[in-house]
C-alpha cells in the first residue's frame, strides 16, 4: 500500500486486505459471486498483490 504512514498502518492494511480476500473466497465458494467476476470498483485492490 502506497498510502501507509507507518509499519503498523501497513500491517493493519494487510490484515484488512486478507480478511476481504477470505470473505470474497467464501462468497465465491457459496456461489454468491461468480468465479469469473473480478470487477469490484473501489475494492479491486483486494485482488492485487
């Protein structure tokens, strides 16, 4: 993340991104989101490394 002001903030950002990725994977597994759907607007950062 280019906007983190400290190492703590960067770690917080990583934790939030990992949480969102887990929720996305669960939604896909539960067939709530198409496996090919990759357009999440402001949340596209979740898909990036």
